[in-house]
C-alpha cells in the first residue's frame, strides 16, 4: 500500500496527523506533499496549524467528520 493510501486510511478512522506522526507511522518525510495529492483526488482534508511549542507550529491534517462531504469511493 502506498503512502497516500496509508495516510488516507488513517484519516478515515477519524484521527488527525502531523508530519512527525507521519514519519513515525508511515516513513513519510513529505506529509504536505501527500496531503496535496489527496486533495487533488477530491478529499476535503482540513489543514490547520498546531502550536507544539512556543513559537513553533506544525501542520495538522484531518478529514471532516461529516462523511457526506467525502468523495464517493
């Protein structure tokens, strides 16, 4: 299973993901690139900035909880 499919399957569980989690779980060094790919496929991924330390923020990605917004698969 490629990284896009792994990350999408993880997001479908209702979980959110950060770049560090993607690196640990899927050996993915470019989470933003994978999120871009999934958005290009029509997935309505919500991108937010999460403050992890003072003055340090990381990307935080999740799918909306309303599954009617998800593309038909």
